[in-house]
C-alpha cells in the first residue's frame, strides 16, 4: 500500500480549479512538492487546459501556489537545498510561470554575483597592497 493515496488527473484538475476541500487540496499540494512525476503531470494538464482557452496557469500564479521562501531559493543557488527542491523550483518558476518567484530568483542571483565580484575585488586589492599595508597596529 502506497503511503500517498493515488491522485487522478481529475483530482489534479479539481485542485487546480480550486474545487477541492481544503484538506484534500493541502494533501495534493504536499504531494506536488515531493513528486517530480506529479509536477510533470500537472504541467501537462496545465498546458492542455491553457491551450483550450482556460487560464489555470493564471489561477496558480494568482494563488502563488507553494511559493518557496527567499531563504530556500538562496539555498538552491548555493547548492545546499534539500533534495527534490531544485526540481520543484524549476516546476514552480518555469511550468507555473510564477513571476514573483522568477523575479526573486533573478534578484538573488544578482546579489550573489555582486557579492562574488566584490570579494574578488577586495581580494585583489588586499593582495596587491598587502606588502605596503603590512604594518602592526599601534
Ligand atoms: Zn512563486
């Protein structure tokens, strides 16, 4: 017996349409976080429905479904995120198209690059002036 009750396409669609009771919706959201396979199915369903003129992606974007925190994204950029989180973030940003998270991620990347650049500049500066500056504090 699987730990997680199976989720049908209908369940997923109902979830995306916000037609499920809270407990079931929370359960599906939890499983979505944990299961790349389920994320893929949801992404396919979303695309199919969006092509039909529905705007399920919009609904998800509006709800900001399971937006990760900046801390989690920062862990991801630093390569220390928990296993499976990278796949979830990809799904969240690319398939759901969560604009706030994409912006957050860009922002964090820029901060990270700036910090790296600054450290490099500082190191160069200290390396080049180390000889001249080596003077015991008085
Ligand atoms: Zn988001």
